């Protein structure tokens, strides 16, 4: 991998038809943001195939450097005008009880690294294949690190990598989770792609920055108003609890913004699995048959079982079976997934709300039940019940969210596998499975003007979910496991689907 350039892309200073956010300002963190203060940043990676250049004699490399890259940079600059906080920094001033995002249109910028990979077609197709695994650390050179010191943390870092031998390029983003969640990142990426397409559509390749004004459609305009979250006394006290817990993390009165290092083990492999729509429907029918028997007596209509519940339950059962030898001392399984609270708050926030607005949902399951005949059905019921329960409120137990997360961060650095405590008075540490990403982010729809993505990856611990790249309404499931576990998982996953 050769780093060709590391530049800073500043927000375009032109006035556009959006009054928000203010040109030079700060944005306070809500309790939703504070929850993530020092967790390792997730990375999102999108691969694109470069179309054949219209003019003969132009190589893929020159098309990339002369046409694609300048448009990506220009459109990024224009888009940042609407997303000024992304160009800013997180700081935690001594006088402030909580960290704050500071940004100034004139001074701030986003770091954009441009790299060139020496990978050949064979290597690249292994990276983007859905049929085989590859080294879990192989994608890390394709994403940049956030610039983080004790005093300041950048909000986003972007890397664009050309694969000159294969006619591909990738866009990797690393996001500070205390500033934005996956939904906001997808909003930003869609806005950037929209702006880039508009720039290409304008057809004027010699257009200078000072002539361009591109406005975003309503559904892509970020919504910054957060007084509703800041002024609510219950939410404000959650923010104070979280800040104090982070202040006590790693030493007293510790305002450091340094992030916990990510645990990228070298003994893991990564692979994506496809769950086609037709198979999802068969899983749904399986549930209908089971539930019909139980509900028959009440003449009740079986509740809708969502694609999400079916997928999580099916993957979980295969995972528990694949890891059975490693979790021999474990009796409890904990499934954690994020819930988008935007539409679930009272009153709701717009889907374009900028920031974090997710709550965690915890589902405890019994390992032996998961390994048994009814494991899948039990898991679907537990997940569906938890989702139904969200109607009662998404903030139940929120005072414990950060202590649970800090416990997880400490555990992940002290031990890589769950175990039964030697002391009978200490509760057992369950095997935790976390879901990241969401098919609702629609990353496969993000087209910068050169076609839809060929592959989307979330580089973060956990089970990542996205919509299927072939658009059949199915899902893609990304996993990182030890090689023998991945092989075992693949076998359970495939055989289970074939038997439906
Ligand atoms: C809690 C949920 C996972 C539950 O999803 P479910 O699909 O089971 O349940 P639901 O009530 O939302 O939807 C029920 C049915 O309505 C449909 N439906 C409802 N709302 C929809 C919407 N906005 N878009 C598309 N479909 C929708 C669904 O297709 C589904 O049917 P059917 O499925 O049958 O078609 C989800 O509501 C949710 O909040 N998703 C967002 C998750 C999220 O933001 N994750 C962020 C991860 S952050 C991240 O990844 C970074 C990190 O943390 O590291």
C-alpha cells in the first residue's frame, strides 16, 4: 500500500440555502453521544468498480487521478458545508462538565488520505468475495485513523484507495462514535454522493469551486436542533452520569479523549454470508407454523415476525453451535443490538437528526436452549418480544448503559474469551454477541456517479448486517471469527438453509 497524499478538505465557504449549522460554533454532546466517548471508532468501507473511461487511451489510473479524485474532493468540500461539525474536533475544556464539538468554517477540515494498493485481481476478489474468508486485518490498511490526543479528537477520517491493477477504488470512513451514529454516517455519505453526482451531472468539468452551489434535498439535510434532548431533565442527568463515569475511567478526573484501542486479533478471519429473501420467507413460514399451533386455541392472528428478528436468531443459533467448544463453561448468551430512537422518542426526532440516537437492547438467552431443537424459535420469540417491548420506552435502564460498556471495554482487554468466575459469588460472564450496522442504512444505494457499490464492509467487532448487494431483499451478514469457527459456522449456516 502506498500513501499518495494526505490532504485536508475544508468545507466550501460559499453560502448555500441552509441556515444550519452556524458557521462557527460548538455543538454540545447529548447523553446519546456521551455514551460512546472512548470506545474504538467503527470503520465503514465501500468498494466501487471504475467504469471504462469514455476516451480511448486513458488508463484507469489517470481516469481516477484526473477525474474521479478531484470530483470526490470537490463534492466532499461542498457537502461539508452542510456537515460543519464533521470538520471540527471534540474537546473537553477544563471548565466544562462535558466534552463538546467545536468547529469553525475557516479553520477546520477533514483529513483525506489517498492511497494506492498493489493488490492484484485475485487478492481484491478475495477481499470482496462472499464465498470465502480472508484475514480479518486485511482491510485495515484501507481505512485511516482519527487524529486523537488527550485534548482533541477529530470527528471523521476518510481514505480513498485506488486498486490500479483491478479497476476499483474504495472509500473508507472512520467515525468518532461520540459524534455520530451509523444512521448519521449514512446520511453524510448519501449527501456526499448526491453532491458528487450533481457535480458530474452539471457537465462542466472546468467549473471552479466559486461557481458551484449545490443544495441538498430535504431528506438529506442534517437536522441539528438538540435542545429537546439537552433541556429534558431526565436526559440531562443521564448526560451527567455518563460524563462522571468517563471522568473516572482510567484514573480520577481524567478528561483524556484518547480512545480505547480496538482489539483486532491476527488469528481471525472475516467473511460475508448472504441470506436470500426466499430463505428469509422460509424461516418466516417456519415460525408461522410453530406459532399457529400455539395460537390456534386463542384463534389469534400470529404477530408479524420481522426480517431482523429472523436473521439475528438464525445467525445466533449457528454461531453458538460453531463456538460450542470455546464456550464450554458458559451457560448464558447475551445478544446486544442497537435500536434507532429517532422515531421512538416522544415527540419523535426527524430521521435526519445529526448525532447519536440509538439505545442498546440486551437479550439474555440460555446456551443449552440455543443448542437445542427449539433454539431458533426461542431466539425469534425473545428478540420479537424485546422489540415489541420498545413501545413501553427506549430509555429504560439508560443509567446503566455506560457502566455496562465500560465493563465490556475492561473485559475485552483483560480476556478474549468468556469464562466462569472462579469465585462462586461473582456472576458468570456471558458470551456476548453484538449486532452492528443495519439494512436500513442502505449503503449499497450510495452511488457517487460511477455506479453502485460492489461491496460494503463494517470493520467493527460484532455481527454486521446490511441489505443484500444484489438487491433481492435479502440480507448480508459480516462475521469475524477464528478460522475453524468460521468453517463450522459456514457449514451450519448453509446446511440449515438447505434443509428449509
Ligand atoms: C430495533 C430494530 C432493529 C427492530 O427492527 P425490526 O425490523 O425487527 O422491527 P421494526 O418494528 O423496526 O420493523 C417491523 C417491520 O416494519 C418495517 N419497517 C419499519 N420501519 C422501517 C424503516 N424505517 N425502513 C424499512 N423498514 C421498516 C420492517 O421492514 C419490518 O418488517 P420486515 O422486516 O418483515 O420487512 C429497528 O427498528 C431499528 O431500530 N433499526 C436500526 C438499527 C440501528 O440504527 N443500528 C445502528 C447500529 S450503529 C452501528 O452500527 C455503529 C456501531 O454501533 O458500531
